[in-house]
C-alpha cells in the first residue's frame, strides 16, 4: 500500500509537468490547427536558459523566469518564422507538420553545435521528503505540483475572462470568421504561441529539475509523451488535454511499478513504447479524444 | 578508385533504394510515414540474425542461423513486408494526415525501443555484428576486390529497383496510387478500394526499405541501435525525395545525389576548412549536427519555396476531358 502511494506521488509530479507541456501544445494547436512537432524544443530551450541563468545567479526563481521567457521567445520565433508564413501561404496541416519536424531538427542541431550533445547534470536540492496527506513528497515536488496548478488556474482566467482570451477562442473555433469580425488572427496566434511558450519553457525547467539532467534531444523525447496526452485528451481542447495529461502521467509511473500477469515487471525504459501504445489505441478508437462523442470519419 | 569513392557510391546506391521505396509511400500514395526507417532496420537486423550463426554466451538473439546471404535477404524482405502489413493495416484503415503520421511515429519508437531494450530479440543495445563479406568466398574475393563487388552489387540492385519503379510509375497501379494522393473521395467514387491500394503501396515501399536494409547490413557488417535513430534517418530520406521532386523517380535520383551524396560528402570536408578545423576538436558531434542542421533547413525551405522539388513530377493532362466528350454528338 505504501509502495502504491509512493508511486502515486511520483505520478502526480510527472502528471503536473506533462499537463503544463500538453496544455501549451494544445493551445498552439488550437490557434493554428497545426501540430507543432518542434514543441519539445521549447522545453529544451527553457532547460538550457534555466541552467545558464542558475549558474550565473544561483537563484532558482531567476532560472524559472529565464526558462519561461526563453520558451516564450522561441515559440514566438517558431510562429513568426515558420508556422505563420506556412499557414498564410496556404500549406496543408500535414505540410506544416513536416516543416515543424524539420524545424525541430534544426533547433536540436543548433543546440548541439553550441552546447554539445552530452548530458548536462542539473538539479536543485529537493529537500527532505515529508508526509503530505497520504503521500510522501519533497518540498520540490510540492512546488512543482503547486506551480502547475497555479499556472493552470491563471491560464484558465486568461482564456475565459480577458479580451485576449475571447479572441483566442474565436480564432480557434473559426479563423476566417474571427478575421471577419476584425480580429487580427496572425497576431492572436503569435501571442498565443508566446503564452504557450512561457508555460512550456517553465515546464522544460521543472522537467530538467525532476529528471536531474538534460541534453539537446531531451525535449523531443518528452514531446512524444506530450503528444500522447494531448491526443488522448482531444487536440485543441484545454480541459480535455489536462485530463489526458494526468491519466497518461499516472499510467507511465504506475505501469513500471506493477507486476503484470505473463510479462512481469515492465522496465521504465519502455515508457515511450507504452505511451505510444496508448496513443495508437486512442487514435484508433476515439481519434477526437477520450472525452468527446464526435464520430470518426474516414478522412480524418 | 579510392576506398573513399567506393564507399560513397555504395552508400549512395543503398540510400537511393531507400528513397525510391519512400517515394512509393510519400511521393505516390501521399502518406507522411514516419515508421519507414523501422523497415530498413528490420531488414538489416533480420539479415544479420539469419547469417551470423548462433549467439555465443553473453550475446543473445533470435534464430542465429547461417543461411546463404541471398536467402537471408529474401526472408528479411518478407519480414519487413510483414511488419509493414501489420503497422499499415492499423494505421491506414481510418487515419490520414497528421493522425497517420503520429501513429507511424509511435510505431517506429516501439520498434526502436524493442530492438534496443528487449535483449533476447537482437541483443539489445549491443546489436548484432559478424556478417563479413557475404558471398565473397563464393567468388574467392579478397578484402579490396570485395569492396568493388559490393559496390557493383549495390549499383546493380539500385538500377534494377529503379527499372521496376519506372515500370510501376506509369502502370495502372502507379496511377491509381497518385489518384489517392490527389483526391481520395474521387478515387473511391470511381470504385477504387482505397484501403487495399494504399496498403499495397505501403508494403511495396517497405519491401524496398527491407531490401536496402539487407544490403546495408552487408555493407556495415553490423547493426545496432546507435546505427540508426527513429527520426533522424527518415528525415534525411524525406529531404532527398522532396528536393528531387516527390512522385518523380528521376527526381528522386537527383535528390539522392544532392542530399544523400552532396550534403553528406561536403560536410565531411568541413573540418579541413581553415578556421573550422579547431571546432572539430572541441566538439566531435559537429559533423553530424551540421548535417542534421542542413537537412532540416533544406526540408523547411523546400517545403515553403519549392515543394515540387528540382525535377517536378509530370502532371498528366487528360487528352479527352469529360467536357469535350459531352459536347461531341453521339
């Protein structure tokens, strides 16, 4: 029983980080209708920025802010340099998908050129773990979970209460119609990318913290899990995506801790394979996400 | 001929076979398949376990036979096709566009993780080795003349595959695949079985991938998870097909020359450029990452500014448009 609660504690941390990354990804999708494959590189940029600033200043808060800002700027650059022009040019979602994959490759390799491909060790002392309700969590775990909840709440307020949030929702529902009513769709999409980048950059920082190291390919690996969470929750739907992230995060932590019939323990190194098995299953059975009743068509 | 030139030509020919196979799936059928390189890997792994003999102590892998190389290649190709049939029949049934790409991305990661982590399959991270000069002793070739032999073999196989693709390109099957790319609904309205056609094209592409993988195994004499990555290799292939002209097999050849041979070989000389030489000492990864950088940039720029490639596919013009037929009195 204790073992199970311990695992669930880890799972909550993973789920928090995953939720941040996935909600940022789904925002990007919502305003462009394009899956940004280079989303993971926003997290990587955040991790590098946090590491560099942390080294200089020694302050974790400064590192978090730097990660966020770096993520926001990288995401904005992605939108204005590649995704935006492709959309205005009338490229199909698949073409933009390929282009963002190419872009992700470019960013990874630029990072390798500057920082090398080796792992960078980076961790903050997590502090002694304490009993929090039924779980044992370190103060760092608590901060990660708390900040994820706070960020989500602020994001909810922005989307539901502000003028910008209204414009964002309008663009995500019908870009053309939004433009007819005088909304500058490109600017709203750019601002949304910046906002998503702020969240994803921060997610990159806390992910690096909780893993303890990172390298130029680190974000791409996590993007694959992000993608699973976002697709499971429904691409472009913020609340569904959050739920998907929590479910996928828990499955990823719980499965390696279980002794399954026939196969025994599944090592955590199969995480990606497990994530994709979930993903393939969801896409095949409920391609619009777990929480919608929309019917599937052949031409999806 | 220097050993360097021989290696370029052999690698180029093998890369060309892979690109021609990818052209069937992406160029003609129009599906952005990210699982493609897993068929190359399956071809290479299978060729090795079928030829290198039983595993010795710490190493472990399936089969461990000592079949003659051509037979092993044949079985490896069949295995690649079987894996593609499974993945394709799941992914092609209902999914198109990015959903298809995402599922195939998942598939290649599953193959990669299984090959790299599940030790009893292909000895996990250590991978397989020990396929030395297959068919060399049939002709009594020494090491150097074997390199010529393998180069000739790869070139001949590339020519053969090219000829086959050239036939298929103009055939009813080739045309039907292109219709699916252009307008799936229209093809369905004309009575095409979309799913079966797409699956056929997919398995054909995977067969070429497996074949190229089998040749690659002979060239490398080993294969392991550090010899390939789930996404890196396939991007280079996509860049080659895109730059040349997707759908046009002559274009694919041009793309292979430009991207596979050109970029690959020009970056090889970067350390010798004055001033850049020191960088090589600082960062041993620089060559690989320069290549990746160029490949990614070329992919993005071509998609944006010249999506039809350097040698675009010929558009077929209907010599008897329906409008004309209607106007003709009966």
